[in-house]
């Protein structure tokens, strides 16, 4: 309802009353606290972030500052002590005051295949401390449900993603936020956690409830502790992998029921800002859909004097407009999302749309309307990209129609995509249900640089890997991994974990093969559709790929969100994580219809063995005294009745 | 007697060497009838690979050999084929000596029963460590028959250490040794108890030494659950020729433990009644025990069957009392041929399901049970005839038939 309202800039009193309405409204949707006036502190951050917000009309800014600061301090004092005496507590509570900031962003990249890649990122930064027994009860932009999870389970980092479909690297290039098909969850716990497995179990159950997903199926049989592949992305130098848990559910289906709770975590919900575009009937009618939540502690500045918690919600979707369209290669926001944009989320300090126009510098490939002259360059995934930027916090972005409907009309389908330097695929070889072989192919397309990659494979226990059959070959030669971490599986307890560091020679294919044996399970351990097969999660390949251009190593600098997720340590390379296809493997099945028959028949055989031995053990040989024949016996009975002497 | 032995040895070595060099070796090594999760060579190699990676082989669920085996092959892995051939030949020579000592009559026809038994050949070519266990058991039997109580106890401890079940063989060993020392099996005789104590001490002492040695080799007790827990709790349901796999794959969860106990007790259960019945005939008791073990053990392979079948020539004098040897041999042969066929239909072509293979394992086990009970019957009957004469007469002088009552 708040999203439908427009704020006239000139009229001061209307503005005041309306924004108050919006603020209280958002407070209700995010259900943050008991004090209704607490939420009225939204643009407080805007003075610090500078950049975009200073471009806002000065009237509005000045309008907000004084009233807001006062209200804030009063609330804080009220939260700390019950008595509301503002003058004394203002100075003390201002330091401990939780500063939070919300940014939203949509990147649209027209893909060469005619598909359109749309990537939403929402970032909430909050300068608070969930740890050390600090009870945080004052929530504003940060969702309370996740904040409570962080403090209750002593989570240091949490990354969860739900993905439907498989990202086709060779057609679409690298995604901004990689994720494997199905659900993926990896969590770093604080080193104060003693029972990591127990905490992990509870956490997965809680997250299962929060996201309406089958995360409760994560147990010890699909959880691993990678030793090298998953390092913390936030600050902190604890790298003891005892506090790391990683699990995937490759079979997880992602649908509306997962999207709705995900949208509810946003400060504006799906009522304002970019999130109004998220209509599930359109989002799930796509080639690829991935939504994720990443929570990590980050540095606020380059000296890292203050840390804050970052909640990053991302949603990536690839629309297959070319095939589903009416033969015309054009798309618009309305066509993709069946909505247009009318305003930014009022709580956001920055709200932008980036359109990747790198391949289209002179507009020869496609035409973008409405045109914008605001351009931005960002180094992302080792490449310098140019983007057209639409700033939704500026009113003139929406034009006279007061709605923004971006439209791209393709002119030519020529041109080629920059081929990603690293690509991987995987398949199962062999026939029959006894053994098999997993082949992982990793392509390095760099013409002259070799680089190392970390391969992580987590294979369920019922495919028994034989590590002595592991071969790694590149260019026909044996390529010995410089590091192998292998944890064999335990039946019904834990999966195989294979991690290795392999150097990929330039312009080559590296093939990793390992043989496995398919186990016969108990009949209750099969899924309801056992002949569909069993999924094996994607291999994870983490690599530092040589970059074409110098990477930006200043992590705290203000950058577009899509280029700032993976921390970059050196200029010459960038971090990439790619996921291979999940595997679908058939296992031999027993006949599910005849447990009784099997029990009866086997017991019969055992009884035959027992009976014949018992017979021989307990009896002894005797000479048989012949029995009279049956007819004779009957005749004798009759004769006895008649009183006649019986037959001999 | 030496000439046929040499010929048989040469033939056996040639057959094995040819098979080792042929492409059949890999095929045979994958057969579920020939190798079980417990003794597959692939798993031994895997254990060695894990050891090389610095991972305890018992931390996973692939390797279930005992620590001594892994250390043996740590040094012998390059000579594995020779090792298995030697173990196969040595068990043959041992059995040959055994035959010579047991039956004085010439039985050249049968001496190659073990060595040229296709089951033994398959087991040896597949490099199943079952061959090593068989060699140990054969050495145990030989040392028992040679009246060497110490060696007998040591080998028995070794074979128990390898796969629990041979513990039941201590009864025939003790009976045999008592018999040879003319000590009656009588609880009121002190010398009986004294000997029993001696043997138990030697057996348990060597078992203790072996177990501690394994502990010091690896520095942990991990191998106990991984080897013996694996044998007793049957977590791996890979199909084999035994009765366990399908039964426990189809078992209702809350009955699992009960039936597991029933099935495992079944192996040990027959020891006491058989020892009482056959206390005068410990060698036949050994045969019976080996047969019962190979039928009712949790992961049987054809190597186990080959071991007790190699004893059959010893009982060639029972052949005239066997009732259904023809039927049983036909069934055994047919089943042996049908195993690979039905396996192929189930696993590879997908045109049959698991019930087919299961049916064949059932039939195969019924045939084995019939074979063993038939031999037992024939043995008992012969004993009866030895006492009462071959041609029995009824009171009235007519020809009598003998029945069990």
C-alpha cells in the first residue's frame, strides 16, 4: 500500500505525513519491535553514505535529519533503561547506537543466446554485535528471525542458496553468485561452539522452518567439513574446519513457498523497491532461478576498526525470452516480471539498476529505452564491464509516467560472448548397476596461464568410492594433485569427501576419474521412487583465475554489490566458484513388494538346515518293523467290530 | 604318490598363471560370488591406498581386512599373485598330506579336488583373501592331525582372528588331541580338564598376542568394530551366495536385531550337539563345522565352499550310503551356472529383478544343506553298519530296512 504512493517533493507537509506513514508501515511488515516510533529513523544513514544520497533533493534531507536523530536516541535510551530521560542518555547511547544501511540493486545482463540474466542483490549492513552473550532485541532493517538464529547458534557465517535449474557456464558466462542446483548450506560457527554437530542439526531444522525448505533432511550422511574449499568470506581468521559444515540437497525443488519467506526478510518486503518485480509466476517460469542468503561479518572501513554484519540476499534468474517470445527479440521489465518500477524502497540508501552494455558500446546490438547517460564501470569476474545505471532514488529516473519500464530491443544477434576461462562438467560412465566411474572434466581456456583449482566432491556413502582408482590427467599426461584430502565414507553415517588441489595447464582439459561401487540398500532406505535414481551433489570448483584486468583489492570501497561479494586479495587474479552438474545414479533395488515372502523363504531354508541336522542329531538308526498296509488295517478294524479274528 | 602331486601342482599353477594373465582376471575379481566385501582384493588395495594417503583404513567402510593382512600386503602388494598362488598351493599340499595321513588307500583321483576345484581357482584368480584364510585353516587341521597342540592353537587363533567363525573348530581340535593322547572325554577326569585348560590357554594366549600385535601396528582399536562388528552386524548388503543379504535388505527395521542374532547364533549353535554326536570322529566334525560355517556365515564366497568340498574325497567310503548325491550335484552345478546368468539379467540387462538372483542363492544353499546332511546321514549310517553288519536282517530273517527313529 505504501508502494503505491508517490511523494511529491515540493509539498513539505504532505511529505512529512506520508513518509511517517511509510515508515510505520514498513515497521509493521518487518515486525521489528514493540515501539512503533523506533522505525522512524530511516534516512539517518543517508548522511554518512554520501555518494548517491547527496544527490537527493536538499529539502527532503534537511527535512529528515533533526526530527529523526532525536527520536532515535530516545528509543535507544528507552531500550536500555526503562525510564525515558533523553538529555542524559543521548551522548552515551549515541556511540552504541546500531547503525544500519540497506542497499538494493538489480543487474541485467542481456546474454548472447538471447536469454536475459537478471540478478537482484539486497544488502543490509548492521553495526552490531550478536556475539559474546550480547542480547540484541532492537531490530530495524535486519530481519529478527535471522538475527536470533545468528545469536542463538553462534553462527559466524551462513550461506544458503536454493536453485532451480543448472547454470550453463558456456552459454551464459560466469554468474555473479554461483550456486549448485538444489539447496546448498554452509555455515561457519564461532569457535566457542562445543557441540558443532548438535548445533548444526538444530540450525538446519530452524532454517528449514524459516525458508519452508527440506533442510531438515540435512544430517550426518550429507554433511561434510571441507578442509580448504570453503574459507570464510567475511572477516575473521579462524580457519579450523571443525567449525565448518557444508551440505547440499541436490534434489530440493525450489518454488513459491521458498520465495515468500525469502522476500519477507527484505526491509520493504515485496511492497516497494526492486522487490515488487518478484512475482513468483514469472520468476519460476524461467530457465534458471536461484535465491540465496549470505550472512557474514564485514569490515566497515579499511582499518577494520568497526565490524558490522552483512546480510546479502540475492536472487538470480535467467529468462528464456528468445524461445518463449513471439519471435521478436525484445524484452522489458514488464515482459519479464509483469511489473514496472515506480519507486525505490524508501528504506534503501541506494537503489540502482545496472544494465550490462559492454558488448553494445555504440548501440549496434540492442537498443535500450529509456536511455540513460549515467554510465558505470566495474571490474567483475576478471573483466571490465560497462553498465548503464538507473538510480531509482532519483525521481527523474521514472520520467513523466512515474514508472520505469526498461526495454531492450535487439538489433542483431551477432557477436560472441567472452568465453569463461574456467568451465567444468561431470558425468557418470559405465553401465549396469554394479560399478561405475565418475568423470569430472575441467577446462582451462586461458591461452598461456596455468592456475590451480580446488575440487571438492561429496559423494553419498552408497556409492563406495575407490580412491586408489583416482586418476587425474591433463593433455594425456598424469597430473598429480599437489594436495589430496580424502575422508572415506561410513555406511549410513557420513559421505565421502574428496578435496584436491590440481594445477590446470593452459588451454587444456583435465579429467578426474574415480570408480565407485553401487551399494544395495535396505528396502526402507530407498526413496519413494527408487528407479528414478539417487542424486549426487555438484562438485565444487574453487579457483583463483588469472584476471584480464587489474582487480580492485580495496574491499571497503563503495562498489556495486554484484562485484563485491568475494573478497579480492590480489590484483592479478579473481576468485571463482563453479559448480558442476549434479549426478543422477541408479542403484540396484530389491523387490519392494515381498518382504514377507523373503523372510518366510529364507527362514524356511534355515529351518531345513536346522531340521535335517536336528533329525540326524537326535535320532538313531533302527531296523524298520513293517507297518501293515492301510487297507489291511481298516479291514482289521472292521473285523474287530464284527468280532471276527483279524487278518495276519 | 609324488608323481601325481607334481603333475597336479604343475597343472594348477599353469591354469592360475594363464588366468592371471588373461583379461578374465578382472572380470572374476568383480564377481560377487567370488569376492565379498570382507575379502575383495580391490578393497585390500583401497586400504593400502588409504594408508598411503595417511588416512586410517578403518575410518571408512570399504576396508574390513585385519591389520595383519594389510601389513602383509604392505610388503607383498607387488607379489600378490604369487602370494595367492602360494597360499592356494600350500593349502593344497597341506590337504594332500592330510589325505595321506587319513586314508591309506590310494586316492590319486581326488587329490586335485581342492587345487583344480573351479571354486578354488576362481577364488585364487580373484585374489580373494579367503584363500589365505583357507590356508590358515588347512594348516590348523594339519597341525591338529599331526598332534601338535601348540601349533594347532596358534593357527586356530589366527583363523579366528581373521574371521571369528572358525572359533567353533576348537571343539573338534580338542576332541582329536584328547583322542590321540588317550584321554577320555570325561568331566571327572582331571587330565581331561588339565588338557582343556592347556589348550584354552594356548589358544587364548595366541589370540591375545595377535590382537595386541594388531593394536600396536595401527595404534588404535578401530579395527575391532570395523572387522568383527562388520562381520557380526552385516551392514553391507552387497549380494553374495549366502542367505543374509536379501533377508536383511528386506527385513522390517524393528526385527532386524532379533533376526541378526538368530542367524548369527545359527553358526555357533550346532557346535555342541555335533561335538556330542561325533565325539569319536573329530575329523568328520571338522568337516561338518566347516560346512556349517560356509553355509551360515554372513559373507560367504565360493572359496569357503571349496574348503569343505576339498574334504569330500576323504569321505569317499560314504558314497554308497548317500541318498541324493546326484540331485544335489546337479543342483549345485546348475546354480553355479545360473549365478552369473541371473546376475547379468538383474544388474546389466535389467530384464530380471533381485528376486531371480535371490532364488538361486536360496536353491544353492538348500543344495549345500542337503549335501552336508546327506554326508552326515551317510556317516552315521556307516557307523551303524560297522556295528551291526552291512546286511541287516529282521527278526524273521527277511531283509531289513534301516530308518531313523
